[in-house]
C-alpha cells in the first residue's frame, strides 16, 4: 500500500543514496527480500523523522551537515515539514578509518 509516508521514505532514500560518505543502516537480511530493505533504516512519526546511517567516510560533522541540508527539502515538501530530522550514525565502516591511518616511518 502506497501512502504519503511511503512516498516520503522513498524520497529520503533517493536523496541519501546520492550522498557520498553515508549509506542507510540496515540489518543483515537474506540476499533478497520482497521489499526495499533500506526502508528499515527510517522511522517516521508525527514529530520526528529518524534516519539511521553508516558512515563510509570521516569526518562525521560535515557529512551529517550536508546530509541534513540535502534531506530537508523532501521534508519541507511533505506533511512532515515541522518534524524534527534526526540522523543517527549507527556504525562507521572500516574503510572510513583508512583516512586516519598514518604509516609508520
């Protein structure tokens, strides 16, 4: 069943998938499920839109600031324009730490 909430989730996922350095945080599932497993990374209620992400790059602050700016228009064009957007980093991908590695001399 397609609802306004479903449309919002898909719009937010489309934006998130286009952002470098972040991906939706989803639980491990079988290789194929009959729905978009990335939707499990979002919770939408009347007051809050929470998006759980995995950081693929560092530092976090500019990534999250860019993500919030990119996601805001999707909320502003919906019934959730007054909802609080909460981005939750659930994990940092091991590859993101490579930029912190300083080779020993």
